[in-house]
């Protein structure tokens, strides 16, 4: 049979395909997704699980005018292929290539950018209201799943959608709930019969007739019939919750049964009002390794497609910062029974899987509920416990008010461990930890640290757990420089609060001082060594603390060196380098005669696109070559290099 996918340039091309052709198309989609992700890495299991759902949606709806929001967007690989991006799909998650998430500037069929979870219902409701105000008649479909329904934002959207009673279709992609085949089949039968267009009209007509015949008792009878139907359906389906929110509930439906999915969506398309379609799918469907281990293949690196075995590049055996954090926290918890670890649906990603296994009574996964996680931690802290909230930097943004109001305002000893601080790579702008330093450093009572290597991360954990108030540690994705860690035979010494360190100093370092934070310290040292060969002497200061700053050392650096280069892997607007400038200005350094010339390297005032971490750092001038170039420009009184702008 001739391949079908190359001829699919838009969803409308699916219209003439029959069931057998659609089934063959599903197999082609899976093969392309597996082959591409095996080379590029990506979110494999979620996208494999919604292949049939994607086909059915594109078969039934016209997404040149209808609107579709994926939640979370990493489920959308098949949709990308069905909307004319087959030729570009080999560039998925590569620098300059297709994004791993829906992106409106990438395709007119991507209607909303989605990288963080649980936004689809609220966004869809906004689109539905805009449609109604403009007098249009298009459909709005929100596909939510993969844990997104655990977040409060999803239920806020459901609540408002039910209240507004607008025409909105929500598809709950349920890949975890286990329902037996008989019950599932009966539920699907009941939903189709009770919620068909004919049945909806029949119920409305019956209500009208009852009101005309028995005006005194009609409302009581109607309510009784509604409750009877609802009670019966809720007995065999989980629809009671959604119907309480004024959604018409259909399901559960087998999300891999193409004929059933097309049939149900055709009916749903003709209905009005808020509707929720409950679809059962299997993560990793069609690829045995992903079906057997959906957690690993949720977001995976390069692998051998025949076996699913991970491909090791460069033979690197160094532990990641995530692993060092998890192992060290377990070690500290053995000696401190008040430590409680909290994560928001990311026990493996944040390194807490080992803690969960060793200390199940002191481990809590709250689901995708970052706001709840922070306030929950605050409650624990009021009762004498030491909660450690392990979370990706970009996800902590979602709980900013709770950090300020519930933790820092009360000066509670909650520790935030921010994984993926800085550039994360192929997941791109929705996941880069670009803003944490800027949005945390101005909050009163909070201590903010960034380690240069693995043992310094350990020491910062020990430091934070001795404080009487809140603290945050941010560290990058991936492996560190390989510095030897403190093993069980050696105690982990804390770091005095606000104390930095000169790592390179002396008479041969007279030209410039590089003040580098966190992951940029080692590249700064390498740049200094490179420059030394050219006769340019550079000192290197590792501040360790963003708050409180090592102010005395910064003032000393400004007095001793004619040039300062400040380097961070975070936004320059309000970030670490801004803090250094504020410190020097407040101490009167910048207004003195002979004050140093200062340049800053960091992330620019724009959202950085996706690409390998190494390539992004090179492009932005944050690697050793970029740092060295910036020093040369300082020494030569040249303009800042374009790469750093």
C-alpha cells in the first residue's frame, strides 16, 4: 500500500479516508514519531497514546476555523504531522527546527502555545466567549490529560465554563484510570444513547410537554427524571463530578477505537453547551518498550528504536545535579527526621524517587499543583518540620504568590530546590529556568544560592537546612564538572551565610575580575586560563549567594580591578548582575573616580528558543569562548560582542 502520510498536508485531507485507511495512517504516524524521537529525544509515550484521538479530531473538525488546545502540548506530535509538518518533523526539538510543543508562529493550526499544564480549559473558554461575541459559529476543543486534570486551574476553568454555559468541548484524555471492558463498553453505550442529538432533543421535548400537561407538578417530575438518569449513569461512569459542574458527560470511550471515536465526535459536534468526553488511552500505545515503561518514555533522550535501550553519548558516567540532590537529601534525612520532601508530579525528574522509596511517610507528591505544594509546605513548617520543595525552576513561577505570602512573609523554614535553573535545552522557552533569580531575589527573608559544582550543592543543602527561615537553591540540568562529592565518611560542612570565594587571584590577574554565578563559574575559570595564555590576567570570584550578596568581596573586587565582567545563566533584567550593580551603587562605588568598567553576560530580554544546551550557550556567549571574548572587549575598550547582546 502506498504511504498515506505524505499526502496529508492539512486535516481536511483525512475526509475521504475510510476506517482501514485511517488505521493504516495511525501505524504510519507511530513509526514516524518513534523514529524521530529515537534520534532527537522528546515526549514519546504521551504522543503515541493519542494517535487515534488526533486522527479522529482532524477527521471530524475543521481546524482551519475550529480551535484546538492541547494540554499539555507534548501530546501534539501526531497533530503536527497531520497538519502539514511531515517534511520538517525530522527537525523536532533541534535548534531552529520544530518545537516540541504547539506554537502558533509555527503553524496556523496551532491555536495556543502550551508548555505548562492545565491551561486548556480556561484558554478554550476564552476562545469560546470571543467566538460568541464576534458572532462566529466555530467549535472550540480542549484536550486535557496526562495528569493536567490534577491542577486547580483546570477545575477553575471547568467551574467557570459550566457557569457560563457556552459551547465548549473538553476531551479528558485519561491514560491512568483502569475500567474493565464490560463496564467501559456499557458506559460508552449509555453515553451515546443518552447524549445523542436525538436524545437531547427528546429530553427537552418531554420537559415541555410535562410543563404544559401538569404545570403544578411538572418541575418536580422533571427534576426526579433528571436525578434518576444522573444516578444511573453515575453508577457506571465517573461523570457525576463533571455533571455537577454543568457539563454534559460522555464516556468512558476507548480512545484507540477509531470508529467509536469518530462516531462520538460527530455526535458531539452537533451538540451545544459545555460537553466533556472521557477518553481512555494507553501511554506509549503501539511501542512495547513505551507501553511497559511509560514513565521513562514520557520524556526520553535518544534511544535504539528496535530495543528501546538508551543511547549513551560520550560515555559520561558523572552524576547529574538532580542525582546529587536526591542522594544528598536522603543522606541528610537519615540524620534529620523533620525533613519532608515534596514534589509536584515529578518524583523522577526532581531526583526524589529514592527519597520516596526510603522515606515513604515523609514524601508527598501533590500532583500538578505547584501552588498547593508551596502552601502545604508552609503548613508543615509551622509545625516544626523542614519541608523541601523540589521543583523545576520554570514551574515554581506558577506559585509565586504562595512563595511570597505563605512562606516568606511568615519567615518559614521552607527550602525550594530549583532544578533546571538556566537553559534546559530542547524543551525550549516554556521550560528554560530564565527568571528564577530575578523573581526570587527581591523577596524579603529568602536566602538564594547557586552552586558552582556538585559538592557545593551538597554544602548549600546543609546550609539551608540550618537556617531559621526560607531558602532557595537553583542548579542546572545535566551533569556538573565532576568535582568529588562528600560521601558518607565525611560530614557536609555548611557555608557561612553570604560568603563567596576567590577561585583565581594574585599579581598575574590584574586586568579583570570575572564574577560568575553557579554553572558559569567553571567556564569562567576556563576562559581565564585561555586568556592567561594571551597575556590577559583575570581573577574569578564565585559569589555563591545571590541573597545575601557577598558585598564586601564585591566592593573589594571593584576597588582592585579596573574591569568587572558579571556572568549568569539567567535574565539580565533584574537578575544577579543587576543585584551586583545595585550593591556597588548603594555602596557608592560607581560614583567614585576610577570606578571599574563593567559588562554583563546573561540571558537577553527575549524568550530563548529550543536547542542543545551547549549550542545555546555558545550562541548567547555564555560558554568559555564567549566569556573570553567579552573580557577581550573590555580590555580593548571595545563594544560588547553581538553574541552576548
